[in-house]
C-alpha cells in the first residue's frame, strides 16, 4: 500500500513530532513512549476502532485496568481530562483533545475465542492475536495482556444495562490525544472485526503520531 503523504496534524507543531505511522487494516504495533509525550490516534477513513493498551515501562505488572479506569473516573464513557488507570491505580495516561467523543471501556478485544463463540469461525484476524504478535519482542505473552480501551468503539449502555455494538461515530480524520504520565510501553490493534458493526463492516487504516508538547533540551532547566 502506498504510504500517504505526511499529513498536517491540527494543533501539533511539526517540529515536535517524534514519529508517525500508518497501521494497515487488521494490523497492530507496539512502541515505547516517554513521560510527557502525547500519542495521537487518528481514524483516517472513519468508523475504525483502535484497541489500545499500555504498560508501565518499568513494571509490566502495572498495566491498563479498564476496571480501575471506570471506578476511579466514575464513568464508563471517557472524555478529555479522564485518565487511563493501571492495575496499581496509577494514572498512566490522560485523555487530551478528542474530536469524536465516543469510545468504549467495557468490550475488551476481539479474539480467536470470541470469534469462534459468536461466529463459528477459526483462525481469523483479531485484536488479541495482534497484541500477542506486537508484544512478543517485549517478552509479554497472552496471559499478561490486559483488556483494552477501545478508541472510537461505540457500545452504548441502555438504562437497564443492555449493551450492543454499533457503528463508530468517528468521521475521517477524527483523533484522540493521550498524554503519557510515565514512561510506557503501548500497543495498538487496528481492529480486524468485520462480522459486526464495530468497524462499520469494513476495516481501514489508522494513523499514529507521537509528539512532544514542549521542545526537548530547551526551556526549563533540569532540576
Ligand atoms: Zn478487535
């Protein structure tokens, strides 16, 4: 696939971009971030979910906890200013600019197992396998992979507690910024699901930009 030309990113000074990448449909990636850097996840073509997990870089047992995130923010529906909390109740990341406003904290990741249970299919691309593949170089196996925060996923909860996956509300170019509050290992799966409305029935590309908020090596002096 032809790599798109370097895009303009609203609100980001191009000189502060550490790197940017396009995740192919059904693909995944893992990378490290330093405290203070921001990860922007972009739905390039619209209606595409990014399954997102992170680990404290110095302690992989301290990792994203959707349960603590719900408990300590007091909501199922994360907005700007909410934190992604860890198993040890650390606010690993903070949500910044959000042009979509609809994300999911309760549905976890699609997997070999749920696809077999729900659709009777085996060996299909799935988010859990993407995470396994992306995290293998870091020595993290299936048992250590947490449930995910699902950017752009649309799972409304009715007053009586029922849930149903609907098509994402995200339009082409919608993005969510997540600031790292500590050094992190991050993994993103570009959700391959095409048997329900999760990705509008058509998995497409995601953009990832990691950038600095302030110039490094300048400004405030080191303590
Ligand atoms: Zn998925």
